[in-house]
């Protein structure tokens, strides 16, 4: 059974705009961010997703945990971060259309935080807003079939991946397949669905924008819940994705120093290149600036210069 939603003009406009921006990202070689940026974005994602769920650790504290430094915080907060780091280090191993893979991810994310991590709930639950029930999840005995249906939708639907990722995210929040960790899993699995089609989404911390617009996030879930379909939530999430791509495209203008440029260029993994190749990545620098950068790269031992004048090329050191 296909989850209910409607493709309207607003959604189609978002899809067009996002598709163009993904093309621009790829054209600017930003689909492979530097190791430094990848690490920073992973930390931002973990911080934002856990902050939404009430974790009090800062980005700096999470950075310290990543670097195996001692951090002062509650045992639960630190364990949540360690589990998330472990999970995000393995993103490439998960298959978006596999319920088994989904359950395995929950097991890693919620290890020692809940009873039976990685298992579908066997009791009825509700989501409370203060003392009021904001959402009464489907009965526990329906959860296995509902999850089977939503994964079948992921596998068989011809719908665009951008749409399917939003629909799946909403359905996880609606079905509430676990006792705890549903929000984290909905956001994580949307990333996994997207990155299988567009690898750049492994490095886009769109959860940061969700964290900044947390009231809107819950409002979008609530409106879709009352409407009986995920249309409004799809609109909200596509807006978040578009703005996250805008942030990434702005990053290209922030590469200002020769060290930044060299670090980013090396991360692209080109084994052999010319000055022209280098300038095709950094379109706003002059020929003399490119030459100075490359001279510095040779001096630092990043790559070797081969040939002279018009026949000069550079070979990356292994």
C-alpha cells in the first residue's frame, strides 16, 4: 500500500530547484568535501540530531569525544554520542531498502540506551506534548506489517528518491516502530536513502537546519498527522534540503587561503593534473596564484612537479 501524499506545484518547484543545485554541486567538484569538512559536518549532524532529542553536549564536546578526549557530561548523553559516532562511521554499510539493515542501525544507535535495541516495539505508545497526547501511534501488533509496507514502497515505487526519502522519514515518525529513537532513525534513514542516489548527502548536515527550526519540524509532523498524509511534511523537508545545499554551495566561496585550496584539491584524489586542472576547480584565482599554490604544494611534499613550461604536470604522492 502506497503511503498517502499529494505531489503539488510547490513540491515540484522544490524538486526542480534541488536537482539543479545537486548538478551545480557536482559541477563544482563539491561532491567530495575535504576530510576536514567531512569531519566537521559529521559532528554537526550528530550534535543537531541528538540536540533535538534533548542531548546537552556541545559541538566542541562531541569533537573531543571523536578525538578520544575526556568529556564531562551525563553518562546517557556521552553514550548517545559514542553510539552515533559508531553508526555514522558505518553509513556506507547500510542498505536503504532493507528492514534488516534498518533494525541493525537502530541496534547500534540505541545500544545500552533501551531494552532490546534493534527490535520493533511490542507495546502500544503515544507521543506526548506536556500532558496531552500529540500522536497516538498505531497498535504494536500492526507495526511489522506497516514497516513491511513502507520498505516495499521504497523498493518498488517509481517515485523520485527525494520524495521517497521524505515520505519514509514521515512514516517512521507516524508508525513509531521503536520504543525510543524513532526521530533519530527517521532523520538518519532519510540521509541513507538520499546518499545512495546522491553521495553528497553523506556530508550535508541538513539536521542542523531541522534543529534550528525544531518547532516547524514538529509542526509539519503534526499538520501531516491531522491531514492523514505526508504532503506538508514533504514540503518542509524539501525546503530544509534546498537550504542545506545552498550552504554547501556557499562553502566554495569560503576557500580563501592557499592551504584551504590545497587541502580541498588533494581530497579530490586526482593522481595526475596540470595547472589548468587546478584552476578548473578554483575558477576565481589568477594564473599566478595557481602557480604559487602549486609551488607550495610541491615544497610541502603533497605532489611532485614533472616537466617544464607548457609540458609541466604534477603527480600526487601516495
